[in-house]
């Protein structure tokens, strides 16, 4: 029963306090997911950089495609 200072709407409702653990759980899952994604991205980036670095060291001909005479003439310059 309510008195003059309280109304039925201002009384504590049992569902309001139960929603906090749900939001906390969602926040923790989101934070863990972001952390795992960051670790995976860093691992992939480092792996890619290592592959590029190794391919540069093991190149058979680093001067491939570069002529000693200079750059080739552009066929569109003679227009």
C-alpha cells in the first residue's frame, strides 16, 4: 500500500536492477572481442611485413625491369 509521499510508479521495480549485469556482460564481451581483433590484426600485419621483408632479401635479380640505358621512350611523345 502507498502513503501520501509515495506513488505506485516511484516504488522500486525488480526488473531495473537485473538489467545491469546484462549490460556489464555485453560490455565485457565487446571489450574482449575488440582486444582479440586487435591482437589478430597486429599478428597479420607483422606476418605480412615479415613476408615482404624476406621476399626483398631473397630476390634473384633486384634490378629486374630496370634498363641501364635509362627509361624507355614513351610512344605518345612523338605526337
